[in-house]
């Protein structure tokens, strides 16, 4: 898996920073500050691309081709997305959870 470098538009929106990834239609997120917004941008890209074969990932555009006219006071930054690192650290983890039933499982035909 390769690394991808997608441009992201960061813009202030009240007390938070919004982020739009223009190459991934409908991909956006936010954070309480620029650092948090950057972290969530990587997660948004990973979530967007999850389930898409790598050969079909949308190609990143050049940073100077990004139109920020609809976002006042916006900045454009490049987000590095390393698919192998993202998926190995965010998926396929075993988690042990205790579950308590407030009803009798047998009454609802639940096998436990």
C-alpha cells in the first residue's frame, strides 16, 4: 500500500475548524483546533476510502488547483494518508467487553 497526499481545506467556523477534502466528494470533518482537525482529517480520509480497492482511490489534485473561494480565511494543507498504517492501527483489534442483559435472553431466543 502506498502513501497518498490529499489537499485539505481548513477554515474557521465559530470555535472550531472545519476541514473539507475536495478530492473526496462529501468528505469533511472538524476539530477544536488545527492539530485536532488534522488528526480527524486523516481519519475522515481513511473512513471514506475504506472498502474501495486501492487501485480505485481518487487521485489527489495539486495544491494550487484547490479552490478556496467559498471558505473565507481558509488555508490549504496536504494530508498524508498511509493506508497500511491507518488500517493496521485502526482495525482488526480484539476487544473484550462485558455485556449485561436487562432481560432473559432465552425469552427472546438469543443464543449465548
